[in-house]
C-alpha cells in the first residue's frame, strides 16, 4: 500500500515555521499572513493528504496523530529538525499531537481554533456534509459567483462574522480547496470518537487562539480549556470566526511572533 503523501511550499528564510490547514482546506488558507511571517521565518505550508496539491493515494482513515507523524516524516526528508508550528482547526489538532509526540522538536506552537478540544467527541459528520456538497457543485463558477454578496453570505456567514468584507481571493481559494478535497470524508471520519487528550510539556511555548464568533467550534462544547496545555496562553479575538488568520491577520501574526520569541 502506498504511503499517504503531503505537498508543501516554502517562503523566505531564517528559522522554519510549519503551517497546517484545516479539514477541507489547503495551504492557500494561509495567504493573508505569509508575507508578514516570511520577514521572520522560513514559512512552510502543507497540503494534507487528499487536500490541495497532495494526492489521495489510498482510502485509509488518517487520525490526527497519524497526520502528525507524516508531518514529522516530511520534515525529516527535508533535513529540518526543530521548527515553530501553527495550525488551524484540524491542523491545530495535528500541531498539538506533534508537540505531545516529539516536544523536543517543536520550538513554539500556536493553535488557531484547534479541533479536538471538545467535551464530547463527535459521532457523526452530517453537520459538515452540506458545505462539501455545495463546494463540489459550485467550485467551477466560484470566481464569478462569489462576487455577488448573497453568494458570499450563503457560503461564509456560518464561518466568519466578516463574510461581507472577506477578500475575494480568500473566498475563491476556500471554495476551490473544499470542492477539490478528495480526502475530506475519510479525514473527517478519522476524527470521530476522538479528542486531544495528551500532555504537552512547558518546554513548548504554546498559545491557543479562538474567535469570539467561532460557530464551527463553539465555546459551549468545543473549547474545553482543561484539554489544552496547562501552561498555554489562551486568547480570544473579537469579531473573529473559525479562521483567525483571515479575520484578524495582524493579531495572529503578532501572537505567533510573541509565542516564538521573535521581535
């Protein structure tokens, strides 16, 4: 059986930071903050298996801890030992798993609305199927359709309170990524009946960021602080949804710099 594959891109130089996207997303989700990050880092953005430019080579479910090992394998292949880390949603969960698995390799960690910090693990994917079906149907006409306010409202109102001012390229990238995501359902299934429940030592500086308007992972049941590292800095950004790097890019970059200890 072929090994699941990741795709990656890099920008800038200096010490590396690895950015991991969420379920149904792709490396393109990080575009709003890459230019500022690459002034301090070599920015490495990943496409998880079946997402973005990464092929879906088989149909195994890939649990977050398995994805964590795949990211470490990719770093090994590129001769990268220690690095900073940030992840959004599923990518945030993968980042947490990585810090628990090999904390000596993680120089700092920022979780942006990380999945897995829920009181009761999900048992069904039905809640998210509608968005995938819509993206499958509309990805070909997304560039034209998303110029219309009502289309953007339907597509993004549940994801961000700033849907009306969201950059058009960000919207197109998001719909295209979800529509082309061949690993979506298998990856979602791999999260069912699980949550993040491991320890991360104080040696890994950690910041967890949620938006105050995150309706994808709401505070009532998906932001359980007792599951996060006890030493982490917990930040809630105002007027911000499930992708803080879209809604509050400057604040996210500042938090990444602060957590990494770079001026």
